[in-house]
C-alpha cells in the first residue's frame, strides 16, 4: 500500500491579499457594523469578498485550477450558502471575486463568513479542493445589541457614584454567561474628555486608557470565575462552546490586543501579573507619539 501524505500540504496564506467584505442590503451598500440596523426578515443580503495573489505563487498548482470559495452560515437557524470563483490572471497577479446571498427570514442573531483558496493536489480526488489559504472567520451581527461592548452613558454625580471617568460593572456568575447581559461599561458624562469619547471625537490617550480598563476587567472576571469552574482548561472549553460568553469576549480581547490566547494570558497572570500589565500598556499604545 502506498503511503498517503496527510500533513502538511503547502499553503500560501501570507501571499494572499483579501479585500474587506462588501455588503448589500436590498441592493444598497451597508457597513459591517450597520447590518444589525438594516436587517429584517424581508431583507435580501449579499456579501462579496475578493482575493489576489501573485502569479508565481499559484503557477505550480495542478492545471492552474485555483479557486476562491466563499460561504456564509447562521448557527441559530442552520442556514448556509456557498459560492466559488476561479482566479483570472493579468501580467503579474491573479484575482477572484465571490458573492453569497441569502434572505433575512432564513437567519438570526449572527452570521459567520468564511473564505478559502483551494487547489488540487496530486491525483487524489479527495484532494481536488485542498485548502491552500484561508481568511479569518468574520462574524457579522444581525442584532444591534450584540455590536460592540455593552455601554451606557450616565452622570455619576446625579447617580451618587464616586467620581471616575468610567466603571465596568460585572454581574456574571459563570464563564458561559452572555457578555451582552453580564457586563456593562458606564461612561461618566460629567467628564469633558469622556463626553468627547461619547461623541466620537476622543483624544487618543482616553481611548487607550479605556481599552486597558476593559481588558483588565475581562481578565479579572474570567480569572475569578475560572477558579471555581475547573481552572484554565475549562475556560478553553467554554470559549469554544459559548461564542457569545464573557469568556469568549476575554479571549477576543487577548487575541486582538495582546496577540495571545486567553489561556496563555491567564497562566502568565497567575505567575507574573506585572508582565501582563506591561503587555496591556504596550498593546493599547499608552502615550505613544505624545
């Protein structure tokens, strides 16, 4: 029996340039963070992604049959749709664009958009669509309350709260509690710099300080809850099982800002909390360029 090579196959992830997702709602362009406000059961939604790659990176693949594949799905309804497009060449690069469409009545809450580049490998039929590059999975919220960090703006003075630019309130009792319902950022309207933040014209150092506060709060919450729910290994399971949980929000913050997994940061937080503080300060760019 001939040997079969299972892993690894050559990939070209670093060579592929991906476009931003282009979204149409009822034929009109809409930003990703506005889909939740434009979507309803009668909507027709379409999502387009393009990819480009230098010809030298794909010329070696069998028969030049390199394909862009795009799919979108909704976990809540089980609905999904798929399309593909062949790459076409110009003098130096190859390009492909794929579009997927679905109706608003078939989906709910959140969509997951996946894009890959495939090419045949060898003569095996089961490798006719081998993945050679993939785009990070993009989650698109259809419910506006899922967009961004849960936030309210109030006067701390009028509500008898101690003076501070903001406070993060957490009422989560489990790692799997939904982030949207278990944590809230209160912004103090009594502070002029915070009012600028609310109005979208904030100073960079204010945004940096706020980002650091949110990261610290999420880490502290997950660290506290994990102590009574099985430790770091349980945190990893919760993140995978409950993508809208407070644990998943902490995982996203760690990967987006600290370039580390939540489990790695929690381990370091136990051993070297000052090192994690250094990571946070570096990640948010405190006073950089000031």
